[in-house]
């Protein structure tokens, strides 16, 4: 079994769980945030939707420099967020499936100008900086849903909303 083949089942499960969460974001609460320092619901959902896209950057580049300008997508509706996520996840899956084992062990660095924030093998970047990072923010999004009385989806079994608690 290749490394790609071993990563894809987990990737597929987490992408399905993430999509279930994004499907529930309420458009009438896009500007809501729990604290002044927090992202709005739409900004958090957009961040979650774009995180799988970092897979391509990780596997096809040796680094990412945060000091370089980039354009963030600006979805306006839940359908836009889902389309962004679907595109991002599909591209990521394709890149992972095509990657040869040796690629996963090559170093990758996150930079901010001349400073290196971190450097690690690409496989570790995929698990931590991409997958775990997305799961972390998906959990935040579930809290946003709960605080807005939106039913939270079951991700690793039924949620309290799905068992009538």
C-alpha cells in the first residue's frame, strides 16, 4: 500500500464530515461572531472551505511565504462556500492520489519573509497544517452553530441534536 492509499480513507472521511458541517451554516448569521477577536461565521467557514487547497501547495511547492500577497476568496452564499470547499477538496484528493511516496518525505517550510516559521516533511505538514488545522477550525464552526441554535451534525457518531438529547 502506498502512502497516498493509506491517507485517502482518512482524508475522505474528514472531507465528508467537513462538508456536513458547512452545509449547516446559516446565511442570516454570516456576520455573527462570538467575540470581537473572533472571525465572523462566514470568514471561519471560508477558511475551513479553503484549507484542503493547501494540500496542493504542500505537495507541489517546497514552501509558502506568508509575506507574499494573495487573494482570499469571498463567497457570498452557503452555496458559494460549498462550491469553494468541493473544488478545494477534489483538487486536494487528486494531488494526494497522484503523489509518489518519496514526495511525502521531502521538506516543506512555512515562511514569513526571511523568517522560517516551521519546516517539516510534507507528510507531517499534510497531517498537521492541513488536516488537523481544518479539523480544529471545523470544531470551532460547530461551536458557532451550537451558539446559534443550529443543529450540529454528528461527525464521529450522532450529535446531541441527532439523538434527541
